[in-house]
C-alpha cells in the first residue's frame, strides 16, 4: 500500500505542479529577470534613409481552401508599415478546391495592394503544408521569414517591432500574441489568456516553447527542412532553431488576431490533432531535455512535457485512489475526482451548467486533457497523418 500511496501523491503532485507550480515559478522568474525593452520608433508609413538598414523579410502564407479569408489577409498584409522594397509576400495555394487562387489574384490588383510585392504560387495537387513549406523555403533568401495563417490579421507595426528585436544576433525566433476575435465561451477565453501569460513569462528564460502558426518570425538561414510526417510544424520548426543555440522570444505588442471561429465539435477535432503532434514533438525533440540546455530543458519538461502526460497521471491517481478506498481520506478524494472528471461528459447532457464560468473553464481544460490522451494514442497507433484537413470553422 505504501507504494500505491507514493504513486498517488507523486502523480497528484506533478499535476498540481504543471497547472500551478510551474506558472507561479515562471511569474517569479520573469519578475526577477525583466524583459529587455527594445527601442522602437513609429515609422508612420514615412520612408526614410534608415529603411535600407532594416532586414529583408519574406512572408510565406500556405493556403488550402481559404476563399473566405484570403482577400482580407492580402489587404491586411498590404497595410503593414514596412518598407515595400524590403518585403515580399508569397501565397502558396496548395491544390485548393475552391476560389482561393482566383480571389487572391484579383485582390492583389486592388489599389491598396498595388505597392506591395506579391507572388501567388499555385500547386495543381494538394501536397500538404509541410511539403509546401519545405519547397518554398528553398527559394527564400531574405534575412527573415514569416509564417502566418490566412485567417489571422497582423498588427500593422509588427514587422518593425520584429526588426528591432532581430538586431540581437542571439535571437532565432520571435513570437506574437495570439488573440481570438470571437470565442466559444469563458473556458476558451481563459485558456488563451493563460497560454499568453505562460509564453510571455517563458520568454524570460530565453526560450518560449514553440510558436503559434498564426504569426511568427525566424532567421531564414536557421531553417532546417521538416520531416514530411510533421504535425505541429509551428512547434518543431522553432524548437529546432532553439536546439541550434538561439533564443526564442515573445513580444505582446506584436498581435495576431484570429478571425476564424470553431464550433465545439470541430474544436475537439483540432485539439486531437494538436495533441497527436504534442506526442510527436516530444519524441522528436526529447534531446532538448538534456540538462545542458538549462532552462530550455526545464521549461520543456514542466510545460509541454507534463501537459502531454497529465491525462496519464490523472489515470494513475484514479486507479491508486480506488485501491486505497479503505482509507477515509481517499474516499473523499475519489468523490472529488469523480465529480471533476465527469464535467466533460455531463455538460452535453446538462448544457445549462455552462452558464457558471468556473465550470466553463474546467470543461475546456478537462476536454483538452481528454484530447491529449486520445491524440497521443492516435499518433502512437499511426492513425494521425500530416495532411491538410480543412475543418469548417463556421458555427
């Protein structure tokens, strides 16, 4: 029984540490290691002699069936405050089955877009996002490369802010703040606020864990081709750069606003795929857990690593708890576990309980752990693939 008790409390301790201990440590560490302020002067769209000192940037936008968003994306990119002769935008239409390419070609002819250099690359057959990135990166020779989703709008001064950061030669990747224009409820909103705080505080360690595909920037020369079966490219790509000894930082003044909303059903499908990618990236990047990587290894274990294993730790707690039922303390703990774990399953039956914000928050987080369990098993069993799977995000 002693071994079972130890297993229960170790598993419970790791769960509590991941959700509360690690964020509190990050907050303390970031407070004692304040982020270096990067001097920044608004350009105001006014050309100057200093423009030629700015790095050249290529923005790569992989697109698959994005007819709904492509026009707004192109207009947004045309409005970015950055010297036009230092910026190139490449839109790669990967075997689109809708009017994405036609709309893109028409939109770049609009007056607002006329001064911005666009290239529309059409692929007759769907090759997959990874194949597109690997292929397009072969022809990119700019100082910096931006990867961005079609449905995300970028703040107009984001590239100027990035240019200042990349004056530091130690910087390899720079991440933006991800915001949702519209959320499914309190749970989703709280989750992304939580993730934003984690990323901001992780930056103090010199390595924000991964990026968000909505918008991030890296030094072009540091790119390493991705394996064709890569799922979470926006984690593996930046972390491979960190593995080369470069920093990955975060600036909350750079914003990516997500226009596309996701229904609860489709959101779960998306999280299943991300969770399969979490299992893959942990295996691929396990070398970063080596103590020689210092705080990078610590953050990877405490954040992404433990997030992957939390559902398994929850199962350990539950099984051990059942085996310890002859102790009154564990009887009470089992009731608490059963009540908490049941929330994702009873919510569809009694949707009215979601009007209580704490229950919305718990539902979203617990559903994420359930997706983590199933997604990881899907990857290990070979079910999950890397092909584009366009989910209808309309409600």
